[in-house]
């Protein structure tokens, strides 16, 4: 297990608030770490990158499809997007180098991603 995978497990999964998570390297446009069994297809990784850089207003208005599920936007700014559907939610957080995407169940608190993102900001790459 690499450092980024350990970060996902220690800072997110162990909180029991986040179900799955992945880290996308923005420059390389690829997933560089993910929790066990959480596959983020390349087209979804590109879609999340695009959401921040080209399409944030559209995501605010129309939501986002991720892994063939529709998520309604609850809140979005230049650094984070909170989305929900009846089964749970999706949080997407951007740093200068990475995008962290995490799924959570209804009633859980996705704000635990903040700690992981702070630690992630100290990392240099995948």
C-alpha cells in the first residue's frame, strides 16, 4: 500500500463517514490511489477535472453523473463540490495538484475530507 492509499484509509475510511475514496492527479489526468475495490473509470476522472476547470456553473445547476448515478449539487465552489442522491452523496475536493473524490451514505458527514485534503496538500505526487 502506498502513502496516498494509507492516507485514504487512515483519514477517511476509518472515520466510518466515507465509504470509498480516490485521488486523481490533475496534471496526469489519472487516478493515482483509491480505496480497495473503488474503481474510478478514466472518463469519470476527466469529468471531475473538467467540472472544476470548465463546468462548475453547469454542475451547480444540473448536477453530475458519476459511475452511472446522478447526483444533485448541494453546494459548489472553486475548491469543493457536495452532491447527493437518494442513496448517499459524493464530495469532490480540489487542491493545486489533486482531486479527492469520496462517496458517503446519507446521514454521514463528508466534512472529514477536509483533514485528508490538508494532509494531501503536503504530498508532492503519486
